[in-house]
């Protein structure tokens, strides 16, 4: 590395170019607020990272109304409900009827691809393969950070506001001093085994299944590619799982007197996804603000991860817009408290869905039966169904 360090001056410095960082960068760009995004990975590997796929209608509106692209409308699949399957029986929930809302199935890596394309189209400054090494002066009016690019050239960004959008293992979060902060964590004794398969759809909408063999989720990607998951041990090795073994396991979890049968095909991607519930409080320190997984993570059962990140972006964008147009930083000061209200609602919903649908190995038989009692309570009452439907489709943005 040469000794030269190029100084970059901008208004908002964003560490992390996943969907949260890029969405904020895009909205700031639309409002004429100069910003830079610095991302550790390359475009290709983020495009190929398979994550969840459900977008609340509000998240879809953020993409469409801000002029990202219409692909989410043309290629996303609008779902008006889900199926809760337990005791081998189907219990469809119709969100349109229950709460007059829908969700859209559109994979998170497609959201990333669209946002990255919009930033490139609009001349946004997004730098991939850049490693952030240091955050400085967070408690001053000019926070800074240092990064090196793939050519080993060194840069120092001077900005007004620094954003930590660098995911669940956030470097930014770890730079906040230990005083006056608290982390809240729950770990689960299970993980998800996720597959992508070349097969037709097994069902038109998502099936969340509780079974004596453990949880399974039957999701989709297109007419010819499907996404499915089954609860597994967090230490599970994908190489121990042949296609036959995976299909036997998945089928066992949806078996029932209705003879529901999964449509199988070649499996071309296998991953074990570990998860936890996590919240950092507060979500800001001086001029550093955490958004998305950098500040909080949820288990995937409630499909809230990306939606929650976008809700943070909305709150923070409005605070930044107000700050740059009126010099009033009241909304910036309120960001953490405002965002955390929704974060905790989503934490509750995700924890609830997870514990109701999964069966820990060695589960106390009482607890397993209790979860079935809960599923019965929710599905047999319109109020119960509405409670789930309202949370799943997303509470109104603040
Ligand atoms: C997915 O399609 O990948 C997906 C859908 C819903 C979830 C989690 C993952 O709750």
C-alpha cells in the first residue's frame, strides 16, 4: 500500500451495500443528498446469495415509488395468503379477506440487483470489494472512516453522517463503546436447511408446516424453480444430505391424510442457515446510525428481515431529509426510539412464529402439544387469523 490516502468528502457515508444500504443511498440520491456506499463483497457474490423472499406491500411501494424499477411488479408474485399446516392438515389464511393486504414473493437477491442497477443508472457512488478498516470521530460533526479497495489503495471518507448497514456481523456496530448500550439476544437450538430445486410449484402460495419431524417451509421462486426449507440441527453438514434423503425428510414434514405430495426435482443449492433474535439498543451513537441487520436480526420464520431493514431506511431517510432541508436534527435524535418500536413488534412476531412452528429435538411433549394448541387457537378464530395476517403483511410505516 502506498502512503497516500485519498480524502473523499460527502454528506452521508454508508458502510454496507446490501439492500438496506443501497435503498438508503438511492433515496438520498433522489433527494439530492450526496452519499457514498462502500461494500466488502463483490456485486456477483451478493447477487448469488440466496435469502428470504417475501416483501410487504410497503416495501414494494418503496422500490416502485422511488423509481428503482418495475421488475418487482412484473416478476414478483403477489400472494394473498399462506397455508399453516399442522397435524397433517391445511389451514389456509386469506390475507386479502382478513386484513385487505397482500405480500409479494420476490427474492432478496433480485431486490439487490435492482437497487444496484438503479444506483449505477443514476450515477451513485457504490464501491465493491472495499474493506472498511476504521471508523473515527463518531461523536463529532465530521465522522470519518477509512477503507482500502481491491487494488490496495487507501481512502478516508469525511462526512456529516455515517451509516452502519453492514449486516448481522456489523463492523460498525462493534466500534461503538461499551458504555450506554445493550444487546438483546435469543439463540435457537435449530437452523434451517434451505434448498433450491428445479421443479414445478408444489402449491400456489407458501406453506408453513409444523410436524412431529420438525418445521418445513414450502416456498417458490418461479414456475420452474422452488425454494424449500426444513428445520435441522445448526451443526448439520449439507454434504451428508443426498437428494433422496432431503426429499424424504421434506415430504415427511408435510404428509397428511390429504396425501399432499411435494413436486420434486434436481436440487442445485443447499445451505444451512443459522439464525438468532438480536437487538442492539440504541441504534445510534453520535453521528453513527445502524440500519437493518447491523442493528437487529430476526429468525426467518416471520419473513421480516428485509422488510424491517426497509422500515429503518424509511425512518432514517425522513430524518436525514429533514436535517438537510431545515438543519433541525430532532428526527435524527428520535431515529433509534422510532425504529425500535417496530423492531420489537417484529421481534415478537418472529419469535412467536418460530416457537409455534418448530419442534426442538428433545422437546418437552407438553410444549409440543401446547404449540399445536396455539396453532389451533389462531386458525380457528377470525381474530387469531387477523392477528397473524396483520403482522405478516406489515404494520403501517411510522
Ligand atoms: C423464502 O422464500 O426464501 C422465504 C419465504 C418466507 C420466509 C422465509 C423465507 O418466512
